[in-house]
C-alpha cells in the first residue's frame, strides 16, 4: 500500500481527481481522521472534511503512474 496527502480545494478539483482515480482498476481510498471512503465515489469524497488535506491510499504496489497523474493535488 502506498499513501500520500492530497488537497481537494474546489468541486472542480474533486471532479478531476475522481475522474483520474476512476480510470484505475485497483482499489483506492481516501481517509480523513477515522473515516475511509472509496476514492472512486464522488459522494464518498464529498462526505469527507475537505477543508484540510486527506490521505490517498493506493492498495496496490505499482502506483507510480497514478501518483504522477495526481501530482497537482499532492501536498507536503
């Protein structure tokens, strides 16, 4: 499993992020505090507190391509 922090500031960011992760055949989650949602679920994403960074959890080993595509959403 590989993780990173992402920031989704606007509804357009959520839509673009969701579109990118939906193309992936593997399981991808987003967590905020004790909540974990499917990153391919736009309703799930909007149920999180998006005022602060959330953690992206890619549940597969070869996630380099996905992380490169999501680079604009990553935060340190």
